[in-house]
């Protein structure tokens, strides 16, 4: 594994990239940075970071480089200077790509880099907002080269807890996007509920603190049981469950209330469509987890 004090390069100083650099500096590592707009590095330079004059010089300055930019296209644009003249310098280097993307994008970028001489490739996703990077609640999911991950695991620990999910470079993206899907679905429902409260002249803060916050933990505790039902394909009625048909009535009431308050309800309509299809196929008494069958294209 990497030594306690390591040299790390960061390419991309957006909110997450800057937070990564800060966390590594706080842990005592030597940090080299590059960003297309160099002024974004000013605060980090005052804390001891070194500014590289190009993305490629930043990459070659350290045995471990983390890139975190807007998109997969931005990764390739940032590293477009790689070529035959740099391939021999990259043999022992590791690139950790924390740019959000799809599994196939992650695999494709790893293959592209391998053709250019950089074979120690890890893809990952930081699963917290920037202000939590480096703190006790931060965790990052990684996949790709297990050898490279083990070599740099101690250094990456400065970012937060690490979850390595396999040698397929696309696996981390799948986990990342899966968790984000759950988050955005939750937030979409939350903001819908807040819109309803505000339309009725009520306080979003009061509703959130006194009702939503205590309401959510028991809901989250249902998820492992839903997951068990999915893996075992046991969707049949439960004595203490919530039949699909009853959920359909609740969704009708959500949509009716939204109409009364002048609130759009596209998200709820999608969920209602899943439920209706299951009910029509004979699943009135089935558990809600059975809607999974309606999500496949």
C-alpha cells in the first residue's frame, strides 16, 4: 500500500475536485493540481498545493492521479495530450476517475487509456456532497484494477471510506448511478410534497422537521425486505404488507390532491402507471416490490 505521505495529483477543481484536494492536503499528502481555469486553484495553492501547467504534466507529476470533471467527454478532452511520447511515463501510474458516467463510459475510458499506455485504471464515485468529502460520513465506491487499488488504498482513505466492488471498471458506475437513482427518486417525491404544502399556505420547514424527518426512517427500514423479495422473487401477499391495489388508491388520492392544489404530478403518474399494470395483471394483493417487472424495457 502507499506510504503514509504520498504524492497525489488532482485534475479538475470543481466543487468535488476541490474538496478532494482539500481532504488530501489535510491528511498531509503532497498535492499537485490542474484546472482549465487556473484561478480555481488559488485557495489550494495557499494551503500548499502545487499548480501544474497542463493536465498531462499534472498526471505525470504523481504516481496517483484523481480526475473529477463534468463528463466522460471532459475526461477525454482533459487527457487528449496523451500519446506515444507519454506512454513510457505512464506504466507505473494509476488514474482514478471519479467523474460521473455510465458503466459503458467507464469501461470505454479504461480501454482508451490502456491503448495509450495507462493500464492502472480505477473508476469510482464519491457518494456525498462536497462539504462531506474527507469526513466520517463520506464513502467512495471503486472498481477496476485491484492491484492499483490495494497499492493506493491508504492514500484514498483521506477522502473517506472505500468500497471496492470488483475488477470491472464499469461496476463502480453502476453502483454510483444506482444510488443516485434512489436519491433523485426520493428527492423528487419530497419536493412534490413540499410543493403541495406551500400551495396550501403551509411552512416547508415545519412540515419537513415535524413530519417528513420522523416519517422517513421506518420507510428506509422497509428496503431490505423489499430487496429480499426481489432476489427471491417472492412478491405474493403478506399478512402485514401493503397490497398493490391499496397503493393504487393512495396514488389516485395524491394525484387528486395535486390537481386541487395546482401541482404537477408527472412523477406520481409514472409510479401509478407501474402499479396499475401490476393490478391489471392480477397483482392486486402483491407487494409493491413486484413493480420491478414493469421497469424492464
